[in-house]
């Protein structure tokens, strides 16, 4: 059957307004925000409005043997949402209804296109909280968050997306609709299919509904910054905070490169002469002041040159805003680091056991020197999850090559330290080889067996993860 | 090949002392503690001492086409550890080493035969805590806890076993050794195979090593009991506690039948004239007294006749001990309820959204009346996870039939209320039909496809779950 027949089929089930083929629009849906990843031009972008329409898209594509690439807001950083040539992009943006909020059972049921921030605002009206807060929270969707098992800053205390997904509705490669999980606080009925689909990056099915657990809104938090003369000392402070049994609700690290980039991007009054800055918060209510003092004492004992507690919520919010600027500031810094604005960032993502954080930070500095590329480090220190950001000249193949080598060396170091090749950004296209190294040949075979069992024709988001 | 050849193969790899064929011992390994489940007589009980020996057992059994039934302490309540005729029982009790405790990364690595209480004691020496506390915690193994995704009393605040399992080593049906997961706080590398194996009841592989997350030891808890004139009022109190955003570290319900059974078994001074008793604890440190007062106020507003706070840790421990006696006390009560000690219990396990708890409790009372069987209810009210315990006369087929009917009616009601057929005991043999109803035909097909992908010959714990 010809491609036009597939378009006809898609228009027949969705209507023409939900089957888009405008070349500019297709180009705009080729890729997410990842670097170093290939992307193709899709045949069409579809915007189904219901589970039935998603199933119809998957069945139609299946009949024609055409791949389906699910997309949310395309804010991912691993290429998991990148299109392949001739594929049908299945965008969930039109499925953006919050179907239910139940304050007693503390759950919400949402369509996949609901934006993370919109869910947060809706449940806040019930005094509730949906914790996962990826950097993209203002634009990324719950469906995409679930498909990639997104992390964020509050995960150090409150956990990642998968800990909040109780159940899913998923359209399988066959077009059948599977319901997984439950609405209850506990449940052990059968294999944990919910967790199998969360983080599977659209390779096993298309998520069409998500049931999430909510928490009571946390107490107001108290915040401090600690300034260090070396990143390794900051890493040591993080290890000691964990070893003392303190549970900060936020524990972020910014290195000198990021501090300078942020100050250049938007002056925030950060100590940009410091080698590293830890940003810590506690939200333990009446115990918060004592807990913050303990965190401060641990930082000082680990060699902090200065520890400064925010005097009020306004100042604390400013510190958090500075941290949230790290990514755009570093993008600007990278662009301006080379002539013609050709500088760019390779954004990496690695997690190690908390006790190995100082060794990771030391190692990244060594790799930057060896590969002769600037690398800034920022991230979720309390989880051992760091983002080394490698600055390259996109116009210079030798610079790109050095950047790629640094990227690989960081991955190798992370695994050597007992870590994982991705703490929260996912595998997508970017980390496939490193996933294979991390999980080994038996792990790869098990992944392939599960993929083949659920998507025998290999049409769901092909080439991702595996 | 003959069965003796398989025994020869097993003895060749394990030595004769780890391949047991004594008929009494075989009989002792036929079943776990579940009712209503069939069990067969195994060919042999093997006690491998290492991952390599487990793999050798699985490979030898595979060559002979003989099923392998993994067993821990056989304290399960769904028949998931029950042998089938001629099978090789693979007992993990000889693999009982705690391999590592890392206080900075807050993880422990253990062999599957480590007893839950032994792990708890070992990590307590580092000021750490392994929360999951199934009723069997003094005898059940971490491998069994992981294979069944065991729950317990602290789950209401701290979550079930799966939330603490970071990684696994698993021997697959092929005899290959798979490593899943990670040692890091975060990680999204590939499909969540760890969660797929946790709770899969030995049907997808044999767990040979478990990496668990630990928490800092919690603050001392404060405890209260609230006495209610109806179970539904107690259920209403639970819903209000959740709706107010309170996070008790324990929230258990005992009904009149259980209170009377406990007082008869060992007088604890409980109000055995009450219709229901809630036992609640908070462990929020300096906020604990205020939080406990809030729980008390909510109970009173929901109609509690009396609320009594434990005056000290000794009294609190006595209340917890009384709760822990519920199971043996109810066994005794059931035995004595019929002539000749022929009375027995059908222990059920159902979970509903917290908001539906009162409706569940009302419904169970109605079912008891309709089916003309005594049913006592006890359980983890804060999770909506209850254990209706059905009292039957084992010598009377009509009584057994009425009990079985009540069991089915409770399952049906649980699903109608948006719940699950098992909150923590698992599917095993006991709940297979109800699992199929709960997950539907598409869910069953996905389960079967995954089982076939990982165990094509169907030799790992056959007949369980599916």
C-alpha cells in the first residue's frame, strides 16, 4: 500500500485537522532537545484526541508497516522522541485533560498531554502536590515524564516519576488497550507492567492515561548556599550529609563554570569566584531550622569557605531561580565561547552512588583537561546525579570529536564508580551503546525479548533504547 | 532421561548434602502457609550456596524438562511457593550472607536467604533502617519478600518492598545470570527489569542477590488507639486522616472479632466490646505530639467513643504486640469455633482506594451475613489494605463452600470499589482467576507474552500467577 493510503486512513479516523503534513511543521517535530542524535522527517504528525484515536493511529500505521514515534513536548535530552524518516509522529498534546483529582485517595488521573506545571497547579488547589519536577516542568507533559521516568530537583527527598505512577492506560503495538496498575496505595496483582512501561520511552506502547499518586503539600522550606574551594570538597559534604541521616528536600551543586555562566546571563549575586556551590533546602516544618543548621555544620566541617542561609522565602526563591537558570545560561555561555556563536553544549547525565560523588567530580575535571574541552558540572548532588556539560565548537570537527571523547570518558568513569549511564535523561538514541555496556549481553537479550514480545514488528519508536 | 539422572546431575554440582530427598523433608517443603491451594510432592529439595550453584540447578532441571520451584521461608499466603509433583525445589536458605552495608550510599547487598529481621538488626548497627515489615519479618527472607513484593505495617508511610529494591541478580530459565538495576539513588537505564522481577513470584527467574535502599532510622513514634462503635466509622476516620494530609507511620484496624480473639489468646487489656479499634502512630520527631493530637481529633470527629494515647514506649510496644498477635489469635479462635478443633481460616487480602475503605468494611459485614460465615477484619487501614479472615469448619463441606463464596464476594466487592484482588499477599495459586478478572484479557495476554519471552519452556514455578 502506498504512503498516501496511510494518510487517507489516518484522515479517515482523525479528520484532516489532526493529520498534519505541512513541511515546516514536520521539520519542527523531527527531534527533541538532545544533541548528537540523528533525526528523520516524519510522513505526518498526528494529534489524536482520545485513546480510541491513538489506537486507530497505531493500527493504521501497523497495517502499512510504518513506524510510530510518540511525542510529548519534545523537551527530552536523549533523542527518545526523535522521528525517523517516513514515520507517523503521534503527538499527545491534544490529550490534555485532567480527568480526576481525588483528595482522599490522593490520586489524579490525567491524559498524557497534561503539562507537569498544569497538574501541579490543579492539585495545589486541593492542598496536594505532585512532586516530580524535571527542569522542563513548565512545558513537559506527564505522558512524556512517565515515558522517560523524568527526575528533577525534589527527587533527592521525594523520588522520581516512577514512584508516583500508580497505573497506566497504554495502547499496544497491536492497537489493543492495556490497563496496568491500580488506584490503591498498595497492590501486588501480577507483574508490575506499570513500571515496565514507565521509562520505556515509547518502545513498548503509547501511554494514553496516567494515574498518579499525590502527596500533601510540603512545609515551607529553608534554604542555604555553601561555597567550596573545590568540587571534590562539595562532593564530600554531600556524602557526609547523607551519612548523617539528614534528608534535605533539595541538594544541588553548581560548579565555577556554571556560576560564571549564570552571573553573565543574569546577575544573581552568586559567588562566581567559588569553585563549587551547594544549594540545600530542608522542609521539615518545626525541625527545619535545626536541620538546616546541621546541614550548615556538615558543610563547614567538609571545608566550606562560607555558608549562607537565605533570610526569607523571597531570597530562597531567588537562589532556586538561579539554579534553574543553569541550563539556558550555560547554553549562552557555550554559544559565545566560540566565534560566530558556533559554540554548543553536549549535555551529559550520569549518576553514581552518593559516596562516589567526589571521585566523579574529580574525574570529570581530569577528563576535561585530558580531552582539552571545557566541562561545567551541575546537578542533583544529593542523588549522586550530575550533568557534566561539555562545551564544543560545532563548526570544528576536532572540537566535536574531543567533546564526544569526553562524553564517552565520563560514561566510562560513571560505570567504573558503580554508577549508571543515565540518572534521569534516559537512553533514547544517545546512550544506546552505553546502556548495552551497563547491562551486558544478558541484559540486552532480555530487553530484546521483551520488546519482541510486545512489539513483534518493531514499529513502536524504533531504534530507541536498544 | 530418567529422574535419577537429574538427581545425579544435581548431586554432581551441589554435593549430596545439598540435594535432599528424605520423604518427610520433601513433605515439609510442599507448601507455604496459604489455604485453598493445591501442592505436590517435589522430587528433591536443593540448597544451593552460590549463584553459580543456582544456575547449575536451573540448567540441570531445564535439561530434564523438570520444573523448578523457588522457596524462601515458605511463609507466603498465596501458594506461590507450593511445589508441584516431581519438581526441583530450589531453597535459598543456604544463601544467607549480608554481602555489604554502605552507610553513605545507604544501600545493602544481600543474598536471598537473609531473614528480614537479620537485615534489620545488621543495618541498625549503622543507624539505618530497612522499612518493609511483613507479618513474617522474624522468619521470612529478603529473597521471598522481593519475589512477592511483601508489604507490612510501616508501608502506609514508608512503602512496600519494591520501593526498596534497587537492583537484583537473577538466574534466568536459561541458566544465564542477569543483573538488573543499580546502586545509585536514581537511574533510568533501560527497561525497569528490577521491578518486573520483584513480585513475579519466581515465575520469571530465581533471585540470587538483592541490592536494597536503606533509610535513616526514624524518630521514636507516639501511638494511640481509637475505639469505634462501627467498623465503617473507623474507615471514615482513616479517610479523613488521609484527606487532612496527616502521614501516620502506622494506621491499623482491628475489628471486634479480632479484638475478642486476641484477648482470649493473650489478655492485652484491649476494649473487646468495641466494634473496631484503630491503632495509629506518628514518628515526626518534634512535631509528633501535635500530629498525634490531630489524629486523635480526627478520630473523635469521625465518631470515636474513646481515644487513648500510649503514655510511654513500653505501652506503645504492647499495643503493637497486640496487633501482631492478631494472626495467631485468629487462627486459635477459628480452630476452637468448631468441634474437634476443625475450624480454620481463609485469610484474604484486598486493597481499595482509601476513600472506599468504609464501603469495603460495610460490604464485608454484609457478605458475612449473606454467606453465613463469621468474618473478622484486620489490616493496614491507612493503605486501604484489609485482611478479611473467614472462619470455616474444615470438616464440613458446606461451611467450606460458604467460606469460598464469601472469599469470592469479597474479591468482587474489592474490584467494584476500584481496588485490587491482592494488596500484599500476592497471586500465587490462590488469586489467579481474580487476577485475570482484574487485569482483563489484554493484561493476561501481555503477562503470558512476557512469561513466554523469559521462560519459553514454562519450567519456572509453573502454574503460579497465570
